[in-house]
C-alpha cells in the first residue's frame, strides 16, 4: 500500500468513528433502554451490579426527560458536531500534507477529552468507569490520527526530497 493510501485509510477510520459516534447520539433513549433490557437478561446484575445500576439510572433519567423533549436537543447538537467535525477531515483525506493542521486539530481534540471527562465527570457525578469509557474515545481516536499524521509528514519529506533532486537535475 502506498503512503498516501495508508494515510487516507487511517483518516477514513477516524471519519467513520466520528460519524458512528454522532449518529448513535440521536437514538440515545432507545439505545439505553435496549442496553438496560439486555443487561437484565444476562448475569450482569450479579457480575457487575454497579454497571447495571448506572445504566438503569441513565435509562430512568432519559425516560423522565422524555416529558421535556427540548433537553434532547443538546444531544442532537452533540451528534451534529460529530458529523460536522467528520466533514472537516475530508480535507486531509484529499490532501494529507496540505491539511496536516486538521490532523493536529483532531489530535488536540482527542487529548482534550481526557481532562474534560475527568473534570466534568467528577462535577456531574459520572462514575469513574464511565469516565474511562469516555476517555477511551480520545485514546482510540488519536491512534488513527497519529498514524495519518506520521504518514503525512513522510509524504511531505518525500515531496521535498523529490523537489530537491529535480532542482539539482534541472
């Protein structure tokens, strides 16, 4: 696989992750209801009671807020933001070298997930385990961006070397 193809593959992986994260925020109440049902149909209440209690708590909260549908507007915007950010990565998909700044922006955003999850999670009473799940989005998200960034730098070096050879030859 060529360097450009490899960089684009990593960028596509990141874009797909953003899109999936975004579209799964729309049916949040249904997803959490399903998760609660599935957990109760398994040995999970005996094995991981804290997890089941948390999912049930979130499920009940979402049921409660169904009386106030405007509250879900916040997660609609969260979903939309994921989709818009995914669109921003079309630039690096087309030209990773020229748009390397977008890859860097993405890496900074992924790193920013860690303090946000820790600080906001503590303030909002989110269990540590759930904070770690949220942090994993940044940790997992930065991986394809690191590979794409490294490959973009390689493409830039290769282009510079080819330009230098052409200058000497011409």
